[in-house]
């Protein structure tokens, strides 16, 4: 276990015969939160991911809503962990600088059937421990969202629903895990497992990883990993959700999350502002068999445009900045499936839907309790470093290009490279000095917003690429560029 603050990030090679106390599979929000929590004890922890960066799977593409859990199924593990996670993540975001905007939400009823369902939704929220919802009539709906399409009959207000930066959330959790001494092993797709002398050997695409305990937080691949450990208890179906991102000029149309009345299939199509100043329309919900298919489709585009025409016609007159799709780990199990197998020294963390963004820290707490009860000694550390303070990607806070004092101290923060998103050369340089630098352009986009604006890199792509080459080089070998490389 490292206690010196030095980071351990590896993308290739063996782990030199190390036997970790715990190996966590999956460096999304949930896996990173679990690794962070376990690293708060006297344990040697590894965090593995099949991809070349943290948060590069399900966690990177969602609607980025910090949920109160008002509409979860009462009495479920998901309900409890989302409720606890809302409190924990809200506090963590404040301490680490994760962008959050407390916009509130409005569920809109468009039919008499949906209107009649509102009292039951309010009662469900109260059973989930949330008592701040309010049923409102048509006039109040249009007062709150004047640009809503015609035909709304009423609504339910949820004042504490919020928007958050999912990218920064994942990176903050993974960064703190690494600062606490976790060994981050990227490009390690688990292919098989073997019991060997009181430990588990994970055979991965990057070599063997040995651990006394294994936590499976592999998201879309959690059921596959679970079967490697001899279980057959759930199946993950990749559910593609396509979204449209509208230009920042659309933001005045909506200042809160506009939700449909939820169904058993999901929360439906919503309209939501983002912390970056854009507006989202989506997602779709299409069950697939291909766990890698994150492409957008003509069918999905047509569906969203049809929904948008009804929900907010004025939005469709605005420019679309981007269209993207993410895969959610839909499960045939009705609740989170988090169970410890003491005999195999193995913990499954499966069936974590999109609410995992909110519940992740609480899931980490729950897993630590289970693994401790199953026999792993948990001795709290007394030398934990302070949580990281993350770069601000949100429009509600002060960005580097706006910070005169910061620019005076370092002119690189005054040199804007990406004009659509106002990203500076200093911010791009800083990513390669961070504990977990980006492994490519997509990782850089998630860390800085560079190339995420209206031009999608058409104007700034060459200069951003040049900065990657001259300031970062190999993301894992040049975390601290030389003075010559910074000139």
C-alpha cells in the first residue's frame, strides 16, 4: 500500500507478483467508489478496467442527474442506497469541486391517466423518505416551464433533483482512490479466473492479477464475470439510450429537469439543462444484444425529434451540437444485486442501473460492510490524504479563462484553445500532470470539455492534438512534462 501520495497507474505489463488484498473489476463510478472506500483501510487494493481510461464505459454517457430517489421502488436496496448516495455525493461534490446545479425537476402529466398517477407518485416518494414533492395544476406547470408544448394537464414538483458532471464525479473518485494508494490497472480485460492457494488469479488481457478478494463492479460485463466465479443468477441486457445535445443558446428555454411520468421500462424521454450550459433531449431505450454498440441511429433520431416536438417545440428550432448514445446495464433482476460469497472471497455488484451515478458512494460503503462481515479485516487508516479538488467544468462556477488572478499567475490559463467551450492551454496541460492523465482525445474531452462544443473540434482539433503531443506525450509516461516541453 502506498502512503506517500505517489500514484500507481499501469496500462501494460505484469503486477510483479503482487497479491492484492482486494481487486475491484470496473473503473466506472461504482467501481471507483468501492476502491476509494476500501483504500481507507489498511488494504492493498487494485482497480482494474478493460479500457484504457477510467469512466470510459457506461458511466460516461448518461443524463447526469443527481437523483433524490423519489421514484425508486420502496423497500429495495436501490431505494436505500440512492437516498444515502444523494446525501453522500452532494457532500463529496462540495468538498471536491464537482459541478452541481440544484435545478429541481417537474414531472409533467400529458394524459388523464398520467394525471391520476401523480398522487401515487407523491405517496411513493414519501415512502422513499422524500416528502418535498408537490402536485401542481396546469397553470403552475406553464409558469415554471413557459416553453413547454401544448397539452400539459398538471405536474409533480421534485425540488431537490439536480444536475451534475458525471465525468468529474468518476474522475474524482478514481483520483482519490489512486491518491490513497490504489493501483490502477488499465487495459486489463478479465478473461478467466482461477483459485490458487487461497487467492484468486485473474487472467487479463494485460497479464495476471492476484488477489485475496475480488469485487465485480464490471457494469455491462458483470454477469459474464459472475459466471466465471460459478454463478448464474442474472443477465445484463445492454439498453441503448440515445440523446441529443442542444447548443448553449437553447439554455434559456428550460432551467429545470422536465420529466415524464415514469413507466416500468424507464424514466422516459426528458429535457434537462446540463452543467455545461447545454440542453439534453433523451434518452431512447432500446434493448440490444451487442454490448459495444454505442452508435446513434436514424430511428433514434426520429423518435427523439418526435418527442421533442410535443414536449418543447421551440427546442427543435435550436442547433443540435451533438448526438450520442450510451449503454445502460439493464438487468432481469428487479433490484441492485450486491452479494458476498465468503467461500470464494468474492463480491458481486450487479444490476446497477443509471442511478449508480447517485448511489455509487453509498454502494462503496455497503460493499465495505459486506466484505468486512464476510471475514476481511478492515482496519481504518490514520494517514488518509485530503480529497482532490477537481477542475471546474461547470458554467455556474468560475472557469479559468474568467479568473484574472489565476491568469496573472499563469498566462496559460488566459490562452483559450477551444473557443466553443472556452478551454485554455493551461487546463489541457494540467490534465497531463494529474494522477490519472487522459489516454487519448476522448479522455481529454471528458476532463476539459475541449472539442465538445458547437464545432466539435473542427476549429480547435489540430491545436488540441498538438498540445496533447507536446504537453502530454504518452499519457502514462509523461505525467510531469519537462520545462522544455512546456515552452
